[in-house]
């Protein structure tokens, strides 16, 4: 699975109980998502130039272990489905010191025309890249 995020847990990422809060998990998974899109050829420039957006339609997070300020983490990601109009993928978050999985996230997003707000097919090139990534 490709590395899509590497970072550290800061005190600002934590709640009143001292461990990383839900919003911070979501933020880090979101940052990894943009790297998954990039691997597929879905960049900011592509979206702007073609009048497209990606709309999240499903997200499910599982938490296995708590994280605390100073913990270093990484996220590895992989496509689980590549349709003509949507992508699904998983993120696995690891403690970068112990190599222990601390959380996982499954997501689905749809490729949308920004003007009509309707789902549209990915260009052939993106579909081919996504198919190759799915095979890996």
C-alpha cells in the first residue's frame, strides 16, 4: 500500500482526555485522500480545468488504539473499487514507531460535474490508472 500521509500528533489534535480526537483523525485521513486522488490523476488542476469535483458519499472509521501528543504516524492507502463514476479506497493509520495499526477508514467518492451537480464518468485515462492501481 502506498504511503499517503506522514505526520505527528500535536497537542492541538487532542481532546480534554489527552488523546487524539475524532476531528483530527478525519483531517489526517482527508489529507491522505488527496494523495490517493493524485495517484489516480485527479489533481486540483484536473478538477479546475474540467469543472469537476469529488463528492464524498460514504466514510467509515474504526479506531483500534489511542494516539497521544508526540506520536508519529503514517497512513497507507489502497483502492478497493474503481468504477466509471466513483472510487472507493481504504486508509490504514499506523503508529510509525511501533508499526501498530491504530485506525482504519473506508471511503467512497463520486466524480461530479460542478455545473450540473450530476455524477459523470471519469476520463478514460483516469479510469485506466485507477484500474491499474486496483490490480496492485
